[in-house]
C-alpha cells in the first residue's frame, strides 16, 4: 500500500464533488498523453487548497477524464500548522526557482519575497515561481499549492503576518536557540530569512520588538537559498515529533 501510494500521480482540477472528479485542459492532456494512465488506474486529485481525493479513472474522453472518488483526504500531506517563508529576494533568478521548488517539497505554505535594506534584487517573477510551486506540489503529492506573493517591505510583511508566530533566523541568536527547542502552540509560523548581507540592526530590532523568536541555524554562514531551506527542513522536523 505504501509503495502504491508513492507510485500514484496527483492532478489539479476545480471540478470535484463528493463522488465524481473531472480533469480537463492541460491536466487531462498530461494524464492521457504524457503519463498515459488508463481506465481503472488510481490517482490523487486536488484543487490546490489543501484537501485531496483519491479516485479511480472511469472514462478518458477527448476533452476530459472522468473519475470516481474512493477516498477523501483532509490537509493532504500538509504541515500541522501553516508555515510561511519570508525571505529577502535573491538576485539570481535560478536560485529563486530552486528555493521555491524545494520549499514547496518541504511544506512551505506561502512564500513572501522581502525587500530589505540590503536586498539587491528589486523584482521577482512571481508568475514563473507560482507555476514552479504548482509543478512541485504535484510532484511531491501535496494538497496545497503554496501562494507566491509579490515582493514587499519587511514592515508590510510583518503587518500581514498578524497572529502568526514570528521566527527570525539570525547570527545574533545563541547557538542553543535552535528550531528543535521550540514548542509549537498552534499559531501559524512565519520564518524570516535576511539577505546575504543580513538584516540591518533596525530590521532586527523591529522583529525583536514584536516578540520574534531569534533562532540559530548553526555556526556556519549559509547562502540565502540554503538558509531558507535549512530553516524549513528543521521546522518540518519538529512537526513530526
């Protein structure tokens, strides 16, 4: 059963009821012409909002695939609490692509590119990153497609995260202030990662003043894309305890 689960494909559609799923457009083409599934094959289907269904193909037509729902999965392979990565925009677009793709695999709920005092990049191709997040969601079998936001200032980002637990990963943290020392309290998590030049003293003071937990990722200096993924991986680890 375990092996069967990971051999199944996941598709996206908005046409899901309690009993029937219809897959159309590019997803139908991918199912019928690329993956070449057949009547009787099992698959997962999601609308990208978190839940998913397990279904069996009953008919593959010219313009759509019709499936019968066999099981419902709430928060399908999603983290226990929403986890938003707020990271200074990287100047290398390829590294941004990699960060979003792997962040999706590690359970990132949303990605917010930050424009900080020391951020070099001032624009982000959000449409491209959103498409990459969608593809990664299907590949790693998740129920939610992470939302890719437009770049915003740190002050605006903090305001948008009202009610979340703020986690600042920063070199000023004590080495024993690790993600593994956290006790989750049910609040959504907002992970803040600065640019390679670091957050300014004023930016750190802003987050400290709002009660952010100041956490360490270890004694070594990490590149921006590495730091974001390391933070996500370690937070993901404590959610499975």
